[in-house]
């Protein structure tokens, strides 16, 4: 376990942080799992009590503790609602680690391990999986349920839920782009999170296009995973190793000193901003992590709304708050300013925009029924305003909403906020965007 956390009220031991919970219950109605089940133990308050009992070594019912902690979405809505800013999601992760990893989905654990120990093997496996998917074999195997016979139900769910199967990985494309080579003039550095890197290259392409157009020269540096998956599945040393490697690469990159590291997955951006928490007992790395974290930007805050042209959106466009953007980074206004610039009065607020969509990484595989309930509630909100496009900013949300819309409201599509901005920039009616110095660069 980490033992100490960086909370909104300062550095605290786990015990002090969990003791800040006064059991007032303000977090209950904000908690999707409590609202969905009505179970006290499945609220922020209930989970904090379980963690406190674990620390006090008073909890004997390990199975209940595992269930209660594994069903937390780590969405952080409880902390946003909490007057004492109790860091429940971080405490839940500490509790899971106390239970030695808790109940992790094997697919997520395997992916976390491959990302940290053998990314080349992971890439090779993904290439084959995507080939099978493009040939229709993965879906056939899932439909015939043959994977279950071999105990691979997780793969079956993944094959049915995820439609994407890119022919090439984003990093191959970006490494070949001469405009993205490091240079002392680089005003931004692009961090390809695992989602855009391995599964949704279209998102990364759009982010690069928009950054080039609006923020001028930038670059891409080869890097590994941010470490979030390892962190979430109890592998703290692996998460630290990945954090150190990313910090070193960023420090060594050819760039302007003030160039931010822009990441287009809100979950990864939020995690990289929290790197200092990994090094609380290591002053040298803590200080490097603090400097690094101060330069990380979520793509939703990196888009200059005042330079964006209006897009060709004739029908209602809306925005879903990814939990790690809203609760993890408090980024609610910047993406809305972008939406207003792009869609004007066709932008409508999404009812329940602040509620988790149920994606939450491997949650969707671990707890499919609850995940589907949250997804349906989200799609209901989208349908209630008759939106035809919904924008989001985390890979989990993009995949979850794509699945939900396909099932329940196919009239609407989901895109990353950067994809929406890129559509506006290439629209034939769009005025040329203003670049970082007020000039009009090519898009
Ligand atoms: S976590 Fe915060 S809001 Fe929830 S019961 Fe404890 S103090 Fe109250
Ligand atoms: S992080 Fe989300 S799911 Fe977990 S207790 Fe808090 S509000 Fe509930």
C-alpha cells in the first residue's frame, strides 16, 4: 500500500484520510453504485468504513470487503460531493491492495502485467486479436460461446463489446511524421495514451491535427503506458517504474521549456497529474514528479476555445463528463467552452452528465449488469435531448457509450472532443483558425 495519500486537504496517512469521514452521508446520492442498489455498503460512506476497519484490523469478513471494494467505479463523485474531501477512490484502492489485489479481472491483470513487463508481446497479441476481429473470427467465437469452454469469458465479452480493430498502431504513424520530430520550438508534446495508441488511433490523429492548427509546432516522443492499469491492479512498483520512465523522457525531450504534455484520455491525464503521490517518501523523485505533473494537460483543457471555428453541426450536440476529467481534475468549464465554440446553440447540457457511464476500465467486465444499468441511464439522458452527437474524453467512456448507443439509441454517435474540434477545422464553411500567434496555419 502507499500508506500516505495526497488529499485535497494536504498529505495524510491512510488512517487520517479515512478518519476525515464524518459519516454525514452527503456522498450517498452522488454515488452511482449506491443509487443503483440502495446498499449502504456500496456508498462512499460504506466503503470508507470498510477501509477503516481493514486498517484497524477489525474486519473478518474478507469476502464482503472484496465485493464492496471491487464494485467501486473509482469515479470520485463522492469526493466532489464530500464537504471534507475524503479521497474515497484512493482509499478504496488502498483497501484493495490490503486485500492483496482483491478481485481483479484476469484480463485487466494480464494487460497490466504485459504493459509493464512486455509491451512488445502485448502489441503482438493485439495485432493478432485485431486481425481475427477484422476477419470476423473473434465475433464468431464469441457468438458460438466457444471461448467459455476454455474459461475465456472475459475475451468473449471484449470481442462482443469492442467494435474497433485498427490495422496499425498510432505510434507507427506518429513516429513517421517529420512535423512531429522533437525541436526546441515545440510548443506541446503529445502523449499517446494506451486507448488512442492501441485501439482508437482516430482520436490521436484528431488531437494532433487540432494541436498543430491551434497551438503550432509540437512533437511526439516514444513512451510507455502511464501506469494507471498497474496502479489500479495493485502493482505499485510497476506503476512507479512507468512513471519514472515517462518523467525522464519528458525531461529529455527537445521542446520549449513551457511546452505541456498533452494527453487525450482523461483517465491517464488525471493519473499522470497524481504521480507525486507515488513518490511521497522519495524527495528527489517527488520533486521531479511535481514538475512533470504541473506540465500535464488533459486535451480538454489544451484546446483554446477562443480560436476554434464553429463546426458544421446542424443537430443537437452534447457532452458527457468523464469522471476523471470532472472529479479527478475538476475540468468542467474548459470542455463546455469548447462545445459552445463548436456548436453554439446546438450544444445542450446532458441531463446527468456528471454521472458515471459505467465504463470505468474493467468494471464493465467485472460487473456487467450494474455497468449496463448505468449505461442505460446515460443513454436515456442522451436520448431525452435528442442528441445526435455526444462528446467525451476518456477511452473507457468512448467504448462504453459506443456500445450503449449501438444497443439503445443508434441515431446518435460518440466522438472524442478533439474529433469534434477536428471536424470543425476541416469543414469547408469554417473560417481559418487562428494559431498560437494569431496567424492562420494550415489544418
Ligand atoms: S465520505 Fe464525505 S460525504 Fe461521504 S459520509 Fe464521509 S464525510 Fe460525508
Ligand atoms: S468512487 Fe464512485 S462508485 Fe466509488 S464510492 Fe465514490 S461515488 Fe461511489
